[in-house]
C-alpha cells in the first residue's frame, strides 16, 4: 500500500515553482512495492508544468490542488496515471554512518579548574583516593586537603608545584617516630625541600598527628611553618616536651654529661617551638595538646615553659587555644596569658592553683574576664579555696559548652553560678548531682547534654508519689524537671537515699522520666537493676539509646524490663555476668523494630537461645557486636546472616563453637559490608575456609581475608 506523506498543491494560473525548489520524499511500505527491496526509498518529485493540466486532477476534490491520495492508495500502477506531473525513481535507503573509531579517553587535565573543583567537591574521601589513583595528576590543581604519612615524605618534596591550592596539610607520624636518626633526617630533608621550593603559600591549616617530641621534629615543623606565612590553624596535639622540675627549674640539675645534654635538648626544643609561633603571627587556632595522665597516680605531662606562654600571649588574633599552663606553681603566668587574649571563644587549659597561691585569685578573675568564651574546658588537680572563692562563672554569659569534669576541687555550690548561663547547652561536672544541684540546673533553658563523673541522686527531685496527704505536699520541695536535657551520662543513678540494688523482676520506676522528661540517650558507667528499672520507666517512646558500660548488678529480671522501651535504637550491655538467655528472651519477646545497633560484651551466660530471640525481634539490625560470650555458636551467626540490613559485625573472644563456617555464613548476609573477628580460636584455625563475595571486608586477627 502506497502512503503519500504530503499532498502537492498546484494552483491554476500560478507561476511555476523555481527549478531549485527541493524535492519532496515519500516512503513506500514494503508490502506495496512488490519486488522492491525493503531498503528502497521511493522518491516522488513534483515536476511543475505551466500549461498542461493533470489527468483526473479533480479526483481529490477542490479546485486549487491535485488530490493524489486516492490514486496512490489504489495501486502502485495508478501512479502512471498522474502523467508527467510525478516522476518515480528508486533511491537506496540511507544507512547510518559507521561509528567513529574509539580513540583515547578524554583527559581530565583539559577541563577548567572550576569544573575540576566542582567534581572534587562532590566526591567522598574514598572516591577521592580512588580518583587520584585512577587519574594521577588530574585533580592535583584542586586538592585542598592532604594527609601525608611518614613513608610518603620522600615523594612529597615537590608539593608546592604539584598542589598549588593546598590549604590543609595533615602529617601522620607513627608511634616512636624520630627515635632513629634516619627518620629525623627524612623529616628534615622533606622540610628543607619545601622551603627550597618556595613553601606552601596558601596553607591555612597545619596538623601533626602522633607524638611530637624532641628538637629534631620540632625543628622540621618550624621550618614548614616558616614557609607558610598564611597559617591560621596549628594543631600539635601530640606535643611532648622534656620534663622540667617544679617552679620552672630543670629536672637535670647535675653537672655530668647526661644532665648537660638533656638541658641542651630542652633548650633547642623550646627555641624551635618559639620559632614556630613567631613564623605564624596570624594564628587563630592553636592546639599544643593538653593530655591527661593515664591514671590518678601518674605524673602529669610536662607543661609549657613561661617563655612559650608569653609568645602565645603575643598572638593577638587567637580565638581558640588548647595548652598546658600548669608549669608555674602560682598560676600568675596563666593569668597573664589570659589577660592578653581577649578574643578567645574556645579555651581548653590545664592550670595549677594550689592552696595559699598568690596567683590563684588572679587566675580565676582573668578566666572569668573572657566575655567572648563559648566553650571552656578546665583541667586541674589542685584548685585551692582561693581560686574557688574568686571564680564567678556567671560572668561568662556566652558559654555554650562548659567542661569541669577534671577539676575535683570544685563542689556542688558552683551550680548556683552555672545556673546564670542561659545559653549553656553542654555541661560536665565532677561531683554528684543531688536535688539542690538539679534544681539549679533546671533554670538552664538550653541545656541538652549533662555529664557527671559521679552519681545522680533523684531522691527529692522527682514529684512526690500520689496519696501523700496535705502535710506531705507542704513539706516536700517542688519537683524538678530539666525539660531540655536529651542526653545524660552518669556513673550511676539512685532513686532514693539508700544505696541498695533492686531485686530480681523489679517494677519500672518513673523518677528518671519525671526529672528528665525529654531524655533520649542514657549512658551509665556502672549500673544494675536499679538503673534498668529507671530506664524502663521512661516509657515505650522515651529512650532511644541505652548504654550500660558495666552492669555487675544487673539480672535477667532487670533486663526483661527493657521490653517496655520499644523505641530503643541502640542498646549496649557490658560486663553483666548474671544476664543470660532468660533476660534476652524476655527483652526480645516483643518486636523492637527501631533497634539498629546491638552490643553485648562480657555476658558469659548468654547462649544461642537469647540471640535467636534477638534476631527474630530486631529485624532492622544494622550493627552487631558480640564479645566475651563463650556460649555462642555458629547457629547465632547463621541466624544473623538472614537479617536484610545487617552491614557490620564484630566478634571478639567468642567460644570454640564459633568457627570459620559461621563467619563465612555471616559474611554472606545481603547487606554485609565488614566483619571483624579477633580472639576467636575456632575461627583462627579455619581462616583459609572463610570466603566472601567481592565488596565485603573480612578481617581476622588484624589480617585481611
């Protein structure tokens, strides 16, 4: 059947069309052409005639044109009846052009810097590493942050030329780096090469991770800082100076060679640190480390010398400081430092203000004079009464974060000063929080995170029980409610004055929910059934996170109460020797659809039955961590492998019945991304049998499988 896609118009007495008018092509269906090949194209060209009239031109009706549709649809042979108006010819169907030969992939280096910058900004950290390996040199002009290990120092001597836009440099030093002479020489050679190449002119942040000790390492840092005049953030958290004696004297006082060498090393170290500070006069953030001792009886790390404190005081633009200013026994050096830094907004400072110290009062006054402070962390083991008497934290009206947890000399009376900080959001204290302290803290409208290194006593703070009578309501203080607190970290919780544990199968208690009605996360360092009963009283949609770091007093009855907290998303129970299958079975007897993170550490009585209930109730589990549970077997791992969302698993110190077969089954979970195994003898023996699909990371005893 012939189909004409266009009707040609020819008017009577109209002028002829020009000879250069393009022809009109119309395609013929293959079934209407008979022997015509399917790839043929029939081209019908209109041939204008001035005098000749078409035969049967009125077939299509209308006086102004020729209707050819009827004749064309009747038969291809009727095309001849149109006479000389239409001429039919065959033309081969145009074939698509052949594909262009595959040439080399376009290079990213030809893209403008703005395009490369936009691509780089949208990549994650892992994708950035992969892109640098796949396209070496392509993204170097737009790299702004670089993490450099000690092994990569020899190949990074030409950083100014290769990374002209580098703004942040992180140098990672392994433990014990610099002890050997060749390591120090390698670092010095890299620093000299940077200086010879002109330095990193656009560097804004210089950070060194790892222990930084000795004049050799400090000299290299000083050389890098001298070649980077625009450094505004200097982070040396691992700085460790040579220990000095009290009052600024040297620890090595002898005249022997060892004493003279130690003193010379400390002097060179101090000179390098001073040179580093002098080379960066525009510093806004300075972190010289403020480590805490490993245990209470350990000596604190060496403090900064007085000359270094004076140099820090000369940094007029400094807004963030972390340092150890406890070198002087009187505290006057720290007071002089704070008076010279009025722009500070973040301060982490270790101070020393012992009893009968002349500078203790001056230090407290200087500290409270920093009116722009928004975050303050104070560390001191010997705050005397002079310091506490002169301290007035209420003057720091812009504070949002206050950490006093490592100041054991402070008492609950300081909460009256803290109650005037209306913007405070995060608070850490070293003392126990009783009803009076909680009543003061209830005046803080923005407080969301509350930390204490001691216990929280809820007795007298919660509302009195119903039916107390009129006399009880008159004598009982008003209930306290910290309505904005969502996170509470405490050593323990007490609902009454007596220190006693709740027996098995205790009933839930509502004191915690009454004092903290918005509580969503509870962390207890040492708890038991009493804390579990208080947590259960928060209701089905209360707590989202519950962490018991040590629960020696917890039992199956206390754990069973947690089934009332159906909104739990994260649950951690550690060191609970009396919790077993009965408690876990009762806890997971109801579906916990929101639970995504489960950690059970140190539960020797736990077996496969309890974990079977957990796998059945927590179908949305994403992370599972099991440690110190010798009663578990491969059955638990195979049940966990059926969880569709489980992506991370950690197995530490499990029994011999956990083997490589169970780990292989666990690694085959649908969404599994990483499995970490440590201290499992049954897995270690069959490590070669652990196989997994690509994309899953399995690590057994620090060895990738």
